C-alpha cells in the first residue's frame, strides 16, 4: 500500500490539509513531531491509532512533494 491509499485530502477537514486515513491528524502534525525529536516509536505510543505504515506514508508524501517542487530562479 502506497501513500495515496493512506493520505487523504478532504476540503472540509483540517482546512483541506493532507490527513492520515481520513482522521483529523495531518501529515504536517506527524512530520512536526518527528522533526521536534520524537522517535517513530514515541509517536506511535502517543497516538495509538497510528501505524508505522502511516508514518512512512507521511514521509513518502513529503518526499514526493519536495521532489515535485518547481524552483524558479532569476
């Protein structure tokens, strides 16, 4: 299962931000926890409804968005 099966975007939920499996936790939330120093294990313990696959989907989604950014230089 790839991240398109896990990451959902619904206009009326969390302002249309990418969420995990239709829940109210966003990709940004998970990435922010990881960036602040929480381990994957700590995130999973704090949010028991998340799975390791969810966290990996967030990372894959972010990597894909970064890869597809268009950079304009002058």
